[in-house]
C-alpha cells in the first residue's frame, strides 16, 4: 500500500494495518497473548487472554490499548511499514 493509497483507504484497511503492526511487534518480541496478560498486569493493566484475542481478531482497539501493549512488551520504537 503506497502512502497515497493509505491516505484514501477505507477504515477496514486502517484497522488491518494497525492490527498487523501490533502483531508484528508482539512477534518481534516473542510475546504470546498469554504472556501479554502478565506483562500488562505488570504495568497496571488488567486484560484477559480472550479479550486480547478478540481485540486482535477484530483489529479494533483504542490507541490507549496500543500504547499499553507496546509499553508492556518494552517496545521503544514502532515500525509503520
């Protein structure tokens, strides 16, 4: 997807992109959803594995959740491509 395509993409395309970015970061860090539950607890966020799976499957979650996950897994940079 080029930058021009991204700007005019429907919401579903944006949802898919954000989902792919977060999944890639989890994979890069080698963190499973089960492990993510514990890592989120360590930063003061209570989530269950089924809730995380549902959010990821839908590809819809808040920016707050995105930042919470990135913080919990120790991501200091985010790759957008």
